[in-house]
C-alpha cells in the first residue's frame, strides 16, 4: 500500500519483519507477472506495487535476478503445495508418470511462471526453481534405476524426459516405454539392467575407496553401453 501522496511507505516501519516484507514484495511481483507477463517485472513497478522504495528490493534480493528467482520459487512451491500429495507406494514408472503430469500441469496453469523458470536463461546459472524441478526428476529416475527398471543410463534418461516433458500424453508414453523396463521383464533383461541398477547404487557404497568406485563406474559404463 502506498502513502496518500502516492509515495512508497518507508520500509522500516516498527514491527515489520524482514521476512514479511520480502514475502509482500514477492507476492506483488507474482501478481504483476500474472497480469503483465515478464516485461511487467521492473524494479520500479514491483516497488510501487509492493509500496516500498526501490533500494529495498536490492537490499532484500541482491539484484533483479534475485527477485525473479524468488518469484519463480514462490510460484512453484505454491503450486506443488496446492496439488494432491504424491501417492505412497506407487510403482516407480507410475511415480514418474505422476511427476511428469504434475510438471505439465504446472506449465499449463502458470505459463508466465513457467517461462520465468525455463525461458529466461542467464549465463552460468539456472533458476533455483528449475533446479529443484530437475532434482525431483533425477530422484524419480534414480528410483527407477535402483528398482532395476531403467533401460538406459540415468543422465540420458533425465535429459530425454526433460526434453519431452512439455509434450502430449502419447509422447510421454513413448518416452517411458523407451527408458523403462516392465517389471515382468526386468529379471530377464540380463546384465545390462543389473549394471544400471548397480551404478545407481554406487555413490552410496561405503566399502569401496574413491578409486575403486571410479573403476567400478567405468566397468559398469562399459556393460551398459555394450
């Protein structure tokens, strides 16, 4: 809220916490993003919307990129919190399918936020919200690998799924069929699936030295690639 004369309220009002002020600025920026898209997020307009002085934004977020990252993280977290919790006990492939649909749903429901996360590249760094989404995908692929259900090595699977995740359900099923193994076929797939599974577990193996783990990783990679 701004003062009656149209000037921003001072940002050091008694009792106003730093976190509350930060949250108010992020909320104001998110509203501007929804109404006006990425171009609406200027320091001046966000400050006016939040009723603060522009230097406050730099003090709290470092720079404009810091504010943009905070808006993306806020929007992504709010979307996930509003969705049905991940069902417990899902088959690893169904779990990946659930996460895929959640990702697509976020993009459809929040196009401006999605573009902020994935369409606003900055040299040398990605949006923290996009990094969080990537970590969730990596965890789901790791679960497939440790269950012996992954046909290809983990990084390749993550890259393939990420590239296709914005497309149709038909594409989703085609990609899942390409990167995963049916549970009934996993035992009959031989050493390759076993190697993928063992490689996924390798970082947690404490009985080997770092050098031994490196050698094992190289050997497993040869088996996987045939």
